[in-house]
C-alpha cells in the first residue's frame, strides 16, 4: 500500500470538506486561514507516510492518516463550537487633500486571506482596515502621495516576515476609497478571496495574479477600465458588467472554462505560436473592454446587469 497517496487523498478530502462547510456557513469563514497556521503538522504527517513506505511499516502509515483526519476534524469542531479566534483590527485614515491626490494606485498581496475594495462615500479620505496581520509592522500599509497620484501598498515592501510568504497568513485587507476616484489596481492573491467594487469609481486598469483564489470584480458603473488582466492557476474570476457595451475576452490557454451571457460570440482562431487559444466578443458602440485570462485551469464567469424597463 502506498501511504503517501493515501495521505494525499485524505488531505484533499478533508480540506475540500472544510472549504465546503465554510461556503455553506456551517463553520466560520475564518476557519481555513486559522487552520493554515498549523501547516507544519501536514509536513510531519507526510514525512511519516513517506517513512512508512520506505520501511514498509503499516503502523507509521496509519498514524499519518489518523493525524491528518484527527487534526482537521478537531480544528473544524473547535471553530464550530468556539468560533475562530478574534483577531485585532487596525484602521488607518489617509487625507487625500493633503497633499491633493487626483488618482490612486493600489498594490495588494494576500495569502489565505481576504481583500475588499469598495466606495467609501464622497469624503476625500482613504480608509484602510487590516485585520489579523499578526505583526505590528504589517498592520499599516505604505502610503506614498505624489503630485499626480498616490500609491498604497500592503503589505509594505520589506516588511519583516513577508518576504517569503508575501503577506501575513490569513490577514484581511479592507479598503474604502472615495466615489469617482480614478483607481488603478494590482492585486496578488494566493489561496484568497478578493471582492472589488468599482461601480462608483473611475477604474483605469485592473491586474490580478490569482492562484487557487476567488476574485469578484464589479464594473457595473458608468466608467470602466481599459483592460482587466488575470493571470494565475486554478482560480475563479467573476466579472459583473453593465447591461450593454462592447467586450473582448481572450484566453491564452485552452484548459479554461467560462460562463458568458448570450450576447457573446466565439471566434475561430488560426494556428500559430502567438494565436490566442479562445476569443469571445460582444459588440456595441465605443472601445471594447479587454478581459485577458492568462493561465490554465481558470474559470471566468461574466454576468450582465439586468436592463431596466423604460
């Protein structure tokens, strides 16, 4: 018996079960990031499984399997009974009038966490909330204003403990920007969730680097970006669009799936090194919005806003 394969299968079933229970609301949403803090246990279990294969010891193999099952079950039960541990929240407010800021660029990174961007009213201020960073230096983003615009980076470059993991594990970042603010977004997500609402803003360009993550982008407002670029692997991208408007969707890999409105048409491509794998377009007046999906095992869902009756 290959205990390595058995442990790997049990791990997939267990993690999938916890993610499903979290999605259905049976356990708190923070259960996954909380359990990720104990990832060294997985290394011990996998090591025991490999050792069991090497010395042909069923005892060590079953110890590894039981360790994974018991750890996942205990973690889910504890989170269900006691709730995920409360995490500190740090809120920072930036005045966009001192000095005057005409546009905003966001660069964010999350690992097993959540990133949200939404409108914060008409006040000329930028409100940022960081939850569960676990590091005093990572609790506050880096804000750099210039004469043209401002740059907000989180976590700030060079923050201790973030060079390897890219971001504090399981931390949440919530950004509230003013209405009609020109925004450029660069977001990197690893095993994370991103909820970006740009319906009341003036988006310029949006770029996502998503691996095993879920991204939701709301572009149903009067202004829209020139391009939305998504690269990564094993990620889900949902884009909300107005009831009408030209759109061009490019997939660079054939190992992708999509769910598109009825007004989109697929185009047949020739064969060549630089040929896009799949192209879908929706006609309409004006310059089309480019949505480019770069990477395998990606899923794109596009939803049109329901047209209002006249």
